[in-house]
């Protein structure tokens, strides 16, 4: 099978990038051919290169809406598809989902759109929400299947008028780690409770709420991993709150599992989400999790068993839950163990891969059983330079 992945951003490595990276690596391991088309060159391209995954950086594939650039991007995507000659195109992220579906429809090639959080979800600015709500209703029929990473996203898609027969939910999954990287949340030697949050310093994340919540918890020290445009503002806020000596900003890290293994708690505080991979990483490490109840984020958490969910923007409730966990090492240990067990049962990469690959096969089987509609023209040279 030849699978063409399309994803907008390469300047950062978020959940969608991790999904494409891990799916691509697994497909190659199973003997399939993979090609990735992404936006202007960035760190994600280096990751793909290190893994030996062929890719093309499309300079016109940008996040901002620009009719001229977007038209050029569709043409670039078409050229990349023509050269790779895929059996199936797997598209990721909102705007790229629209451009990619347009390109595939114009070429008669089947595509699957994976939604890592709808751009019309609650919490997104109203103007953007209305625009994408309309666009998704228009372009939904161009995808053979739409994979939602949470039941929440599937339900709001149906409420938005997208047909349920093309929608399905496959929760994200992560590869397992060695036992040496499992956390010990109940073990505290120096009285310091180390809390970790892994997230880009940009919308939709709410690092500020976490800093305010922890400002009155002197035993809680924070590792805020990630980069992004709001990083300096959060450094300044930590200093204003008198927290500079207990908040670390390590930047983007490739050893997240190691950082989590040294932590006692995990938090992901957001304005909106799809189904965050970092929560699964924390559960995999055996950490209790405290996450905002936005989008599908709460679907990973068993309330009061593996962690807690917090209403959007509720700093008081967040502080209360963090205090409870930081004061009770037995509770941390019990929740961390329950989270690890839930990861093993529900959120492994193998489970996600099997379910996703079954969708690929199902779509291709449907294509075989109908008259061919492909209009691809063979191009011998598959190198895109």
C-alpha cells in the first residue's frame, strides 16, 4: 500500500505531527510505502529525515487563510500526489483538510481526513468557529472517512450537519516505553512536588491559569516544556508571581518520557483541545493527570480514579485539585497506577494502528469494487527535490 500523508505544520511537533510520524514509521515497518507532504521546512522535516521517511516541504502551505497562496498550495499538493502515485491520501489539520480534500477530489483519489480537534469547537473564537463550521459542512463529503480522535469531536460534527456514516472515532495511542522511564509519583525525597506540562506556548493552551493556581502552592515546582510565541509572556508572569525559582522553561524537548519519569504530577490546562497525546504520555509513565474538561480531553481521564478534570478557566478548582494531590502521596501513587493500567487497556499505539489501518483497507476495498475514477498520470521521477 502507498500512503500519502498531508499535514500543514513542520515548524513545531504537535500531536498531529506525532501521529503522522508514528503511523508512517509503523507502515514502513509493515512493508508499506509512505510519503509526507508538509508546510515550509521546520523541525518536523528533520524528524522525518532522521527516520528515513521521504517528504516534501510545500512553501505555500500556510496556516493563515490566503486565497492566492491557498490556490498555489492546492496545485503543489496535486503535483506531489502525482509524483508519489499513492493508493490513499491521509490528511491532517483543519485548513489542510480543506485544501487536501479539494486536491484529492479533483484527481479522483480517495482520502481520509483525521481531525485532531475541530476548528469550530467550543472555546475557539466565534468568527473562526462560524467560518470553519460552514466550510466543514461543504467539504465533508469529499473525504471517504473522517476519523475523529475523540467522541466529543464526532458528536459536534454530527450536530454541525456532517453525516454520521462517514464519521468514526479512533482515540490516539502512543508506543510504550521501557520500565526505567515509569514515574514514581508517591516517592518524594526533598519535599518538592514536581509538576510537568508539555504544550506549545500558544493558543489554545492556558499556561497562565496553571501559574496562578500554583502561585499559592509553594511545594509545587513546575516544568513547562515547549516553545511558542507566548513563552516570554509566561516567563514574565512567573516572575511577577514570585515563582521564578520554582518554574523551569526547558523549551522543546525530545526526551519527554524522561522528564515525566522524574515528575509527580501532570497537568494540561487548555481553552480547547482535540484528544491530547501528552495526557496519554503521562498515563503511560504512571502519573496522575489534571486536565481541562474541554473538547475530548476528559475522555482519557477517569474522574477521581486516574486524575481530575477541571472546568475551562476555573483556577480555584485547579488549585484545589493540585493541592489535594501534592499533599497525598498515596493518592498520587494510586491514581498513577490506575492511569498506567488504563493506558495499557485503551491507549496503546498498536490498538490505534490496527483500527486506523483497518479504515485504510476498508476504503481501498470500496474503491476496488467500484469503477475506477482515478485520473492520475504516471510520472516516472518520484523525487520532489
